[in-house]
């Protein structure tokens, strides 16, 4: 029974993986088409394309459920009827789909482990990046002073952001960036704030606050 369950699981996962390739390709083409057609539209409209991520996740779950049910029905039919072949049955003609199906059925036990290794490597890399970002929040930082804190609070309230946003100077970054989602921190290169004119510092602070308001840090994690 365990071997049957494992075989059904690996078979469903391998076919789900293969179907996810063309599903992801179609959504990518759709996203690229929309981006090309809406170059002059508002950024919020184009940003709504992140909903395609959840469409892809939903399509993958539906595909796995369908494959699981189909494989379960096939196994139940084979168990009840046995591998009987009628003399009047004709042998199906061999084509590329038949060969591909046979390949998937034969090597599904290898496809999923290989896929899992790739996912694991990607996950380890993402965790290393998250660790590095968290290190940026605490290493070689400097508080710019109360004046900049007040300015940031004014801009935060003006943009309707309820989270407490912290502004820090960092000796490890070359460009302004946002680190964290629940407790966001705006990191700017060390010494850049005193050299900025009023219009310039407002522009880049508003740019980073826009990332926080759109939850870009969290969205990037979901994308990865």
C-alpha cells in the first residue's frame, strides 16, 4: 500500500511539474504582453500583474489535484480488473506523446528528486540573501539624527503608511534600499543625506516609501 501511495505521489508530482512549465510560459507571455501594452499606464495597474503569481500557484494546485485523482482512478481500475488484454484490442500507434508518457511514467522517481534538489539549492540561496539583508540592518550603521527622523515620519504619514519606518545610514550599501516587511528599514549610503538637496532627498525617500506601501519586500520573497 505504501509503494502504491508513493508511486501515485511521485507520478502526480512529476506530471504537475511538467504541466507547470507550459502554464508558467503562458502566464509569462501574458504578463509580457500586458507590460508592453501598458507602458503609459499607471504603475499600480502594471503592479497588479503580481496576481499572476497566485494564478500560477492555483493552476499548479488544480493540476496536482487532477493528476492525483486521475492516477488514483487508474490504479483502482487496474487493481480491480487486472492486466487483461482482449485479443480484439488494437495496439495503439506509437507517437511522440506515447513516448513522452512512457518516459514520464518510467523516470518519475528520478524527476522529482532532481527537481527537489534544484528547489533546495534555490531555497538555501534565498536564506543566505535574507541573512545578509538582516545583517545590513545591524552592521556598520549610523542613525542620521532627529531631524531626518522627523522628516521621514512626516512623509510616512503623508503616504498613509501605518508601519514604523526607520531611516539608517549604512557603510555596506551603495544605493538606497528597503530591508524588512513588518519592521521596514530604509538604508542609505553613509554620508549621502547631508549632501542631498531638499528635492533630491524627498524624491528618493518617497521612492523607498512607495516600495513599503506596495509591500514590495514581501512580494519579492513570494516571487522567489
